[in-house]
C-alpha cells in the first residue's frame, strides 16, 4: 500500500518540517553555481513577484517556496532560489529543507543532490526528503546508501525515516530485510505508529507474509483509513480474498469510510472469489461516494465486469468513468480483443484517438491482437506504419503482436522479417513464430525454429511444447515427437494438461496409439480436450469400438461432451461401420446435450449411410440439413458412390461439388474413377480433358518413410532413389513369397485401359510398396515400419500388405489420407472396412 499513498508521505513530511520550523538554526548559501542564466531567471522572478523587504526574511522565503510546491511551479522556485543567492541571504534549516523538497517534488533530482551536498547543516528531514527523491527516481541503491549515512551520522530514526526506507526496500524488491527493520522499529517503539505500521504491512505483503502483516496491523494503536486500506490490499494481493472482505466489513463497522485504495482492494477480492454480486454492491457504495471517478477504482470495476463475462456492463461502467488516462482505454480495447469482439476494439481505438488520448505500447498490442483475429491485413499494415512513426516498433509487446498479425494473415515472410529485426526477443516472440509456421502448415520450419530457440537458451513454455508437438503430429514425425516428449519430462511440462493433450494427439497421429493411451491413463485430471483427443485418435486408427468405450467412460466420469466429442464419436462409428450406434448418438447429441449438429456431424452421417449402401437415405439426410450443404458433404456422398459404383448419383454429387469449387481436384479424380470402374473410358477421358482445360492437376501418389532422422520420399514408379536396385530386389522377393501365401493381384485397382500384365506391373510400383521395401531393407528386424501416404491406400496394396506382414513377421503401419492401418499377422486393424 505504501506505493499507493506516497502523497500522504510527502504531506506529512511538510507538516513535520513546519512543526520543526521554530528552530533558529541559520545557514548561509555558498556562492556557487550562480550563472548568467540564474541571474536572468532571478530578474524575471523579481519583476513578477512581490519579494520581502530589504531585511532578509527567511520565513517569507520558505512560505513562497511552499507556494511554488503547491502550484507545481519549479520555474518560480528556481527564480526564488536565484534571488536568495543574489541577496546573499541566509536561510534557517527549515527553509533550506523546504527548498530541497521543492527540487525533489519537481523531479529535479540532480539539483536536489547538489543542494543537499552544499548544505552546511542537515537534519533527519533533509535525509528523508532526498531518500524519497531517490525512491521516486528509482535510484534505490543510492537511497539505501543515504539511509546508512543518516544512521552513521547519528541522526534521529523517526517514523518518517522508517516509512521512507521501507518504501525503498519494497521498490527494490528487497522486502525480506523488512524483518531486520521491523526489529529496529520495535526496539524504538515505533511499531504502534500508524504510519510506520502501514509501511511494514506493505513490506510484509510484498514478501507474502500475511500473518506477520496482520500482527503489525493489530499492534497499531490508532488505526486510520490508510492502515485499514493497507490490510485489505495485503489480503487481496496475496489471495486471501475472504479475509479481505471481512477486514473491509470490520472497517465499516468501526466507522471508517472507504477511500479509492480500499475500493480497489475489495473489488479485487470480489473478483478473486468470483463474488460478482458482492462486487456490484461495492460498486454501488463507490457510486455513493463518487469514488468510481478514481482511475484505480474505475479500472478495478472494468476488470470485475469483464471477468464476470458481462462486457456490456463493463462498457457501461467505462462510459461513466473519467477517460483522460490511457489505462481505461487500453483495458477495454484489450478485453474486447480477448473476447473476440475485434470490430468493437477497433471502434473504441478510433474513439480514443478522437478524444486525443495518446495510445501506448499496450494499446497497440491489444489493437493488433484484434487485427490478427479478424485477419485484417490492411488495417494491420496501417497500424504498423503508425507504430513506426511513434517509435514503438522496437517494443517487444508491439513487435510480437505485429508478427502475429502477419502470421495470421498468411504472411510468414513479413513475420520472419520482423523477427530478425527485433532487438528484444522473449519466449512469446519465438512462440509467435513457431505457432505461425504450424498454423500455416509448415511443420518442418516450426521444428527448425524450435531448435534455434533452444540454441539461444530461451526457455520453452507450454505454448512452445504444445505447438512443436502439433508440428510433429502434422508431419507424422514420431522420432521428433519422442525427443520433444523427453524434453517435456525433463522440464516437468509433461504434467501440464495442455502439453499432455498435445502428446496424446502427437502419438495418435504418428501411429503409436498405445503410447497415446498410456499418456491419457497417466493424467491426474482429464479435460474434455483430453477425452476428445483420445476418442479421435482411436477413430483415426480404425478402432471404433475402443473409441465408443472411451466415450461411455467419459459420460460416467460426468465430463460433458461437446461438438468435437461427437465428431470423434460419429467418425469412430463411421470407421467401424456402426450405423445403428451412429444414429443413436446423432439423436442423443440433440436430445440429451442440446448440441445442434454442424456440417462435420452431417458429413460423418452421410458418409456412413453411403458407405453402408444406403445412398438414398444419405441423399435424404442432405436434403434435411437446415443450412446450405458444404463441399465436404457432397464429397462424402461422391466417395460412397465410388465404392458402390453408382454412376448417376456420383455424377450428380460431383456436379454439386464443382459448382461450389470448380478447381476441386478430388471431385474430378473420383468422377474419373467411377467412369473407369464402369469401363466408360470416353467419359473418363472427357473428365481428364476437362481437368486439363481448367488447369486442375491430379495429385501424384506420394509415400514417405523416416529412417535415422532422414525422410525418404517415393512417387509412383519412382526410379531415382539411390537404393532402387535393392528396393526392386526386395519387391520381387515379396511378390514371390506372398503369391505362395495366396496373393492374387486385383487388376481392377488399376484404372487404366491397359493389358493385365501391365496392370500387375503397375501395382508393384505403387509408392507405398516402394516405401515398404525400403523400410524392410533399412530398419532393424522386429521394429514397426511406419509409412505415410498422401492418398487413400488402394485395395490391392491393402491386401498385399496384410500378407507381407504375415510373411516377414513385422508390424506395418500405414497412415493414408483418411486413417491409420495397422497390418500384423495377416490382419488389418480396419477389418477391411475403410
């Protein structure tokens, strides 16, 4: 609290100086530092001020200096000082201290130090005045040294000395030495003094010793409003919110009226307890006493209403408080930005500029956050220009916010330029860039930046780890993910729920669903995100029944599912072909949990109905969607038509997709495949011709496998890999072995009008088979082989991989565009349903 009522300190000091004014100690100014400028200042002052008579009256000069202090007029004070020097008059110690106080209050510390050093005689007031000058200039070390000098020279250690030095220690963050100071205060009998006691309460509050602060408070004989306010603030700042409210109640019963600092403390307590109704009552009390006009109270009210979720009430409170200071403006802009009400944040900033309030770095950082949310690149550039003009571009908060704006708008190049130019980087700077690359789909660059971050010895945070784990998941880079997991264990971030959820997601997307479940089972507490990640992981691996078991467990644990939960549940039903269960869950979502189905839920149901052969029901469900069906829905129906060779419905579905997105590559390819399966080669050629005319290119089949930290890529019919001879040899060997085990090539998987021998040859140069052969050659025996494919695995490769897993006795994990396939002992985890 001492930081909040320093005004009282200075007033009391003047009163004390006045009380000592009867002293007749006379001192004369040394005739030094008297320049032509000083003479001119003295002349101007003499011409505009009625000076004392020819006889030197030090009391009159002291009174005039006090007027200069009250009027905040250091120029007149300097002029008066010059006039005193010019007259060669002598001042007594009281007037000398008033002059010193004038320089300190005018923040002219260098002049104050010079004056102090030239004083032939000093008392406690002189020392205390300069100590407080050092404190307000944040020159704490020199202030402490001056206190030591005061004590060494034998000056009186009175309450003003102790309050000043305690404030100094608090400002330095050295509240612990308050113990020693308290002992000295107790010995001298000042512990019952309200002024000193309140300073001690503040020192103990900063160091977290609330019980000691309470003992000091109880020992104060004559408690005043500042003492009570200090105790309320001590409780609030240390999380003892109920005690703060109780102290506030006792204060009111005692008969004290709260001031602005009391209201600020008790509002913080209401906020901590989420006692918003009590906070509103305090607001009513503040309105009666007009303290809502105070800056600290006003901001506390804004925080109360925004944290209660009622930002409209916060806006009403904002309109009623003074708005000359930048703090309430910045606060409301920040809260609007954080609440997703970005346009209102921008509008408020415009009002702020119209009110001629100058924004600071926090204002710009919040405004840029709103721009990032809106992906407002043009506005972001305008703010960037304004920031450059006012010289805030090097501020770390502003530069981080600018990087985020460009990253959210897809301009990672601009973000990287700002990153490289930034002279001040903190963990948020690095995290902003890493998150930006992850969100833009560049996981490799995100991981490289993470390594650079560690090289610069910047401490990673939960945001860092969760982001780079997401990058590993997007790349299916299990080795990188495992290394990052090790780092989280070393830094204890693996216990953090956000990081743990990212670990579950990473292991699931990298094909290690058992490790994902292990992380899930080790969680001390599970949020809905944890359940969703595990359910989606099971669904992705084709383990639909395990996903549904986990969902049942989630319900038993009284964890309320959300929209994403049901996306995972319906996807699990879809991957396992559980149509009846899916319909039950779809209905339960609306009836039991009041969750309106979104496009992802409808897409799952359309795919499941279509995949199960109920194409007409799938069409009917699309017609019942209460909003415009998206490309996803029609593409799901088109995929079902490909499986069931329904040419007419497939053609209609493709047309709907292409009406919404004429460049949709998947729709062209699936329609072409339908025609090819139906041997309608002319129609297929027409589709290919249409693709060529539009400039739509079919994405080539691509598979990759990681070995010793190096990713090896294979395309269909690849001949460029340096180990191609070994790969071809392995493929020939596998072909012979699985033919003996019953393999029969499915030539229908080749949708080209070529002879059967050519079709069989083409099957064995699919990218996933090349990657598998390389994996069998290079990876240690017994280790699972993990392959990622950008397209759906073909029917023949699926059959071949089952037999290969049996022949070579290795687990083969393939992640295609839809799901994971775990091949082991001649069986696939999908149960041949995908």
